[in-house]
């Protein structure tokens, strides 16, 4: 570490920080340790540690008190401890025994002290064990606050402040140092999540501290390299105010940059390294701190010395000055009393702290004794360091569980969705039961319960929306079980499994996970508690809005039949207006932060603590309400219209099932694909092709006809709604939409579009043989914008034909269409001339064939003339029948794939399901075999007639 670079990046040996910081403080310098990195990379683990693995803070305290103990002969040391948390730009004192003030503690500024927290409790300590006990107390307070405000360590900053005062008796000097140990929030919160052009600046308070910290570091780094910086934005956030001395001020600062080894965190890791690299350029100006109290004591002692000299001079001169002598002695007495008061103040604080420590030690001893006597529930938190801190004992008798805390038979639990009397727990005859009360939400082992339930050892409880507890049974039931196995993720996985969202398993029982579903599964279970909290806040604020998680594209595929990328969205439903929105994961998370802000204001209003600052929840503007959005069209589902028959000039008429994202049937669409001429006339059976390659280089005209929709679930739910159907053909750059239809569950569409290709390429032919036309069903709501194709009002050519070009785009520019029309007219003339010449040649060929067969058997000739031209037509008709049959076979196969047994099927239901599936499978195989056999018979008959005909000719 260099003197000119006081902010350093420590990566390889973070534990060496304790030696560096201890040496700084012993010399009288302020010191700061910052832990920066994304969530899950090890910040809290490095700072605080976990279970037997101690972190930097307890190790630093141990070394600090060892140094104090080893130098007691030369100096006297006093250590004060304080612990606070910054969440949503509010400061919370984690050691305070009083209730949390609304809006948090205030951060003030003095000329000599700088920024400080008004009313922050500081506790004197004389051992590392006492510091650890205070940290445990702060963690307990932090756990309770996290349950109540929905915060966790990844979204809040934790600051531990150690004030060290050293008094050197021989030198008659003192030094005072402040050690700031900072565990910052997850750095990925700083990343912009507003890529969806949302109208709100969402989650600004969460990101403000880290964003401002980055701006401060950038400004100070620019100053260090000689750039002109007008302003360093220390005052823009609470965090940077508290760390002003640590960044570019009077402190020696160390930064730990924590990195995640996962490859998906590459960008975050790179950003963290760049952040730390900028921090290394900051130059602090640390100085040895002299205590202002000690300065006052020095001044008093110096004044006493002057007064004593003055008294001695008066005595030597023999002058009688009783009044003056009396005044000097009064000053001496007052100064000595003030010095004695300053020295005894530390002893008083230490005695008070020792009393608190003894009380806490007694509480811990009592808690351990009760753990060996009674069952209890302990908290499980998203942050593993906050799990197992709160233990609520269930002694014999009946206990009310809820917000009530004014009775001797109550167990107090605070959190979202917790009622005044939420449930009743009974401990009778060594049996513990839980009975939910009316209107309360209680979940046991992932399933909601509404009646009395007996609890067993290691049962999982969720009370309200987010209060998670693990039940620990009687001592005789416990054995050697490790409760740490049941972490927060286990609770969420259990909830997801109860909703039917779980990882698949093979029949052998071994886990066989679909990689495409793994990330979606973990996203789903992580968002489940957030959705529960949002629903509870909506209910308590009377918003009438319901949130529900969905897996987008769970069963949907693209035009090639390949699975689409799956991701999580949140369906938002307004119950009064029946409006529906679909929010992305990022949008929902950011909106929830704003919901929490409204909810906290609502709680302040209920307590009568709502002041002039902020806005009443009743007067919240609708355009800034996080529960509301402008309505937009919603994609309800898709259907596949396969194009293979077009390669043979065979028309297609099907009823297509529209499937939603999760496999639900949204509607039935009746659609037709009709090969036609350039004028729109349907082609006949004589135009059916045997070999699709005959299309190459030729013109292709197709009409898409959308006749009608059936069984629209979207409109059945609310008759004021409407629908549109969108589609793209051959990777068209622009979508096409049908006109909007409203209020009808069975709307008639009667929409027809004529597509054409002037010259079929191999790429287009491959597309027809392997792809489907993807029909998208869009749901409309009152007030939303109707979907319009960019080609609306410009119907391609004057005949209303949209041309498909070889590069997969539709060319419908009016100027280009005019040029193409003139070119087409010339081609038509040439075509007519070629047809006339071809007709003459065919007549001449027929005449020559007649002359050639004059000398042969008339019967054979007649037979050959009648059979030969009919073989191709018969083959085409056979193919047509085959494709129509295969369409119904494909529908049967899709129906078989969709059918699955229910999650809660018993053995009898499962047998009935297997029998039904066996019958359907038998019908499917018979239908398929009959279709293929019919085609084989037709082809064999045609080949036999061909051979007979060929034999007659030869």
C-alpha cells in the first residue's frame, strides 16, 4: 500500500485488511473498509462471516482489543461501538431500544464534526466478545426490520462505526480514530433496468446511494489525475454524506472488490473491477486526530498552572488580596471539577454498557435454557446471516399469534398480511397445533391451511405474505437434524411445487432437469414472495389489483416448430375495471419499490405521523401510481398453419387451436390457404403438383382467408373487449393485422389477403415445406391502441396483391408497384404469344401422334389415350386425400401431447387416465395406418396401370 494511494483494491488476501486497519487506528488515523460487489459475491461473508467462519469485523475487533491489552502500561483506550443501516435513503439505528422514528434518523452537519447521525446510540465496549454481542443484537433488530419493510442485505447498506480514543500518559497527548466498516448493497442494483421506456423513474431511492457513490469516486479520480472538477456530489445521498471523510478526506481507506466466479456474472465482475480501478486513483489526506475533549482538558490544565503561578506570586509579594485570591481558588476548583467530570464520564458510560451486556447475557442464557425445554419457531430469511436469529417459544397453553403484544399469552409477529390475531398455537399433552383465524393467510409445508393443523418437527410455516418460520419440535423429537438444510430457497421451492412449478424427475428418481427451464424455475421462486407482498399491499391499500406470475412461451414454438425462449412475466389484473397488463420481471421489481414507498406512507397516515413531506396515498396521481399503467394490446396465444400443402398446390382448410403461453386453449380459428391464379381464381385439381420442385422459377399466388373465431376466452371474461389476429409470411419485415372485432365470443373475421411470389426460389420452397404461418391472437381493451400494419392503406399493387421477394420481404412501395405493373404488362404480352405458339405446337404434335398410331391396334391406342393423361391426375388426387388425412392425424397427436394427469391424482384416477390414453393412442395408430395404407394402395394401383400401359405401348 502506497502513501499516495490511500484507497486500495484488496482481492487475493482480504483477511490482511485487519492488520492494515489496526495499524492505522493505533497511529491515530481514521480508517474505512468498503466491501463492494454484486449480490452473492461474498461481501457480507467477508465482512461479518457466517457461523464458525469469522469475518473481517470480528477479527479486526479481536486484534484491536489485543493491541489495547498489550499496551495498557503506556496508554489508556476507550472504544465506542455503533451500528446502523441505510435502506431507501433512511437511516435505522440497529442498537436503539426505542421504536423506529418515521423517515429514519436525521443526518446533520457541523463544522468540526462533519456529517453525523443525530440520536445514534454509541455503546462503550471493553472486549471483543462484547462487540460480537452488540453485532448479534443489531442483526436481530435488522432481521425484524427486514421482515417489516421487505428489505434484505442485497438492497441495504450496513455501517459499523468503532470510535477509538487513546490517551498516552507519558506524552500527555491523546488520539481519536473512527473506523467505518461498510457492507454496501448489491452493485447490480445500480444497473439501469429502464430499457422498456417505462414512464416512471422506478426504484430511484434504492439505486441512489450506489449511483452517487460512483459519481463521487469518478469525480475524485478525475481530480487526482489533474482534471478540473467543479463539484463533488457528496450531499446527493445519505451514504456519501456518511463516507465523505473516507473518500478524498481525512481517512485511510481500503476497498474490497468481491467477484462472482459464475460466467453469467461476467459483465458485473468487469464493472466491479472498473469501479475499483477508478477508486484506486483517489488520494486521501489523512492526519492524526487529536480529541477535542483532550484539547479542552489540556487548556484547563494549562489555565490551572497559570492560576497556581499567580497565587504563588501573590504569596511571595506578601500582598493582601483576599478577593483576588478567593476568585483564583474558585477558578481552580471549577476547572478541576470539570476535568474530574470528563474523566468519570467514560466510567459511567462503561458501567451502563456493562449492565446492558449483563442483561443481554442473562437473556441469552435464558434463551438457551428454554431451547432445551420447549418447542419453538425460528425465522428463516433470504439472507442466511439473518436466519435463525429470532426464536419464538411455544410454552404450554394457548397462545395468540399476531400483531397483539399487550397480553402475556401472545406471540408477537410483525409483517405484511399479519392480522391483530392471526392464528392460535396450542401446546397441550406434548402436541403443538396451529389454527388459522378467519381471514388470515397461513401456509404449512407449501400448502395453505384453513383449519387446525398439528405441527411436526421441521415443519415450514409462512404467516401472512413474507414471515417464514421453521418449527423446532420438542427436544425428544429433534435428534441430529440440521435445520440449516431448510433455507429460504427451500421454502420457495416448496411453494412453487404446490403451484405445479417444479423440476422434472425421471422414473428412476434421479433428477433430469431441462436446462431451458432451470433459470426460469429459479426466477419464478425468487419472485414468488415479491408477488405475495405486492398482492398484500394492494389489498391493504384498497387498490383492487392482483399480481400473478406466468411463464412466457412455456409450450409455444416458432414458425419452424422450435421452442421459444422461456422467461417470467407478471400478469397484473385490475379487478374493478378488469384491465390487464403484462409486466416484465425488471418492471415488476422496480414497481414494487414504489409500492413499498406508498405503503410506508399509508402506515404513517394510520399512525397519525404523516407530516408535510410526501404525498397522501389518497391523493397519489394516477399517472404516477405504480399499480396502474396505460392499457395496451396483449398477446393471448399463437396457432400454427403449416404451409407444406402449398408446395403441391393443394388448398388447406383447417380449424386451428390457439394456445396461450402456458398451454391453455384461448380460441379456435378457422383459416384457409388457397393456391390461386394471379387474378385470384382458385386452382383446380389439374394444377396439383406431384413434385414440389416444379414450382422453382414459377409464379406462386396464395390467398390466406381467416373466416371466424370460436370460443374466445378473452371476450367471455369481459364483453367490452376485442381481438385482432396478426401474422407474418416468409420472414416479412412488417406484420399484417386483421380489423379489430369487439364484444363477440364468436366473431366473424372474413379477412382475405393475397400473397404472390413472381419467381419461387429454393429458399422460399424450403420455407413452404418446413415452416408454418404463425397466427398471433391479440387481445384489445377499452382505451388501448388498435394494431395497424405499416402497409395499411397501401394494398400492394392495384389488384391488392402483396409480393414476397426472394430476400424474405414484402415490396409494396407505390412507386415500385407502378414500375412492376408496367413490367408485368410486358410479361403478359410475351406470355400470351408463347401460349399461342405452344397451342399450335400441341395441335401439330397431336396430329403427328395420330398418324403414328394409325397402323397399330385401335383398341390399344384408344386405351392408351384414355389412361395416360389420367394417371397424373389420379396421383394428385391421392396426395390430396393423404394430406387432408394427415392434418387430422396431426391434430390427434397434438391432443395426445397436451393431455397430462393432474398433480393430485389418486391411483384410480391415474388408471382411468392411462386407459383413456391407451384408447386415444389406439385410435391414433389405426388412423395413421389407414391413411398410409390408403396412399400405398392408390400408388400401387397407379403404378400397376402405368406398367400395363407401358407394356401395351411396347
